C-alpha cells in the first residue's frame, strides 16, 4: 500500500477514535478512566504557514486552536496547574477536579510570541523545556533541516551506510518516504554522527542548519523575557537533544545535569522538571528516570501516551500531544478524559 494512503488511513482512524471519545466524554460516560489529570505536550504554536512540504506538521498548532482548546477544557471542568505543582497535586488529589498541565518542548520562539498570550488569556501555567545546544546555536534541529532540504530538492543521493542511495523527491510522497528513511538513520546510528552528516549534506546544498535554529529557537535573553511572566517556567531538555537511553550512563547524566545548570542560570532557580528528548520507549528507559531522581528532578516527562495515575513513576510520566493534524477543541477534552487510550486498549504503565 502506498505510504500516503497508509498515513491518510491512520489519521482517519485516529480522528474516528477521537470523535467517539468526544461523544462518550460529552455524555458523561467512562469517567473512571480519566485518572488524576493530563500533561499536554506542544512544540510550535504559530499561525498556519503557506502550503509546503511539512513532515513535522504534527508538531505545530495554531494560536486559535490553542485558545479554543483551553476554553473547552475549562468549560469541561479541568483545572490548569503548573507542572511544578504536579507532585503535590497528585499526592492530594482527593475531592479535586482533574488537572491539566501544559508543556512545550525545544524553546521555539513562537512559544513567546504566540503561545504566551493565549495562556495568559486563560490564566494557564505552562513549562517550556529548553535544550541548551539549540538556544546557544551549537546544535542543529535535524528534523527541521530535513524538512527544509527535502522541500527544496527534486532528487538526492545519500550514503545510509551501504553506498550512495538515490532518492527521487519529485512527489510529496517521495519526500515523505525519504524523511522517514533519514529519521530511521538518525535513530538507528550514533546520533551525533548521523546528525552531523545530515548537516553536512544540507550545507552542500546551500542550506545552513544553524540558520534554521536561529530563526526558530529562543536565545537566553528571550528565555529570560519569557520566564519573567508569572505563568511561565522553564525545564531541562538536555544539551544536545539526543536520545538518552542510547547514550552511556555517564554521558546521559551529564546531559541532564548540564541542562539543569543552564536553565538555573537563566531562570534564577534550578528546574525540578525535565523532558527527555523524543520521549519514546526506545529513547527513554527506567535508567533515565532513576538518573533524573538522583539529580534532583521531581518530574520527568516522556511522550508515552496516557493520563496521570498514582501508579506512574514521577520521573517517567506520560504526556498527550496536542497534534497539528487534529485541531478540534473537543479532541483536547476527549484526550484529557483518558477515553481514547481505553478505546485503543492501551495499558498505562509507569
């Protein structure tokens, strides 16, 4: 089956599940599956860009959608809390409504320009997770580099490890297939080396990866401006944004500790929360949860889907994505209800 058809079928199935969950939640059914609350993860919050090759479209939502989602969650009885308050809230949840905490990964500039005004309008606290290498312009964002590079070209040759492979890029489906192949290359090889080779490829085609970082990511002065707002806080997101589970333990610990130092220097206090890059099962292991606790973090968040229960380890918490492909306010409330996870038959684990 063509990749594009598979993607459309998957999105249709997810939309159908969200619609069913919204109906059940609106009818007051399955209330027992919500758990204590939900942590939402976001990346970009910005007005829609002109049509383009956008393999990362799931990582961007509009300010208008965020505004509608917050209004709907508030209407449906969810209480907005700061992520830093989660441990205390989880320990004293009796008689309180389910909570929602908002997090944004990577420190994108639109978090300051477009997300902050929406959160302020709804008095909703939020945490931005900062990767030092991005804010200091020492590391690139390989998925953004690839989106820009593949969008420009109609063909490409790259050695994934077994000789030069020719990649036709004349159709969007071919560009998406190439993006998936490059992503597998990054996650299947030594990550720093793989990203370096992608950066080198981009430069050979006249694209400077660090220019993409400068155009998108807040620097330390902008982060200081952001954190001055009483609703905003900063969390650690490592230095290099590499999958920690694939690093030696000492290197993973250093990434986490140095990131906390960097955030402390900007915010004036040490962060208690860390977001593990990528956050998936193969990128985060129980080792990282242990290291986070040993380094003084009270909260560690993954991207494993789920709502919060008392059974979750506090340094390996699940999050739910406000996904750019599903920008309907009722979907945000449906996700927070926990019903989609139950409909998919997924067991929430610590």
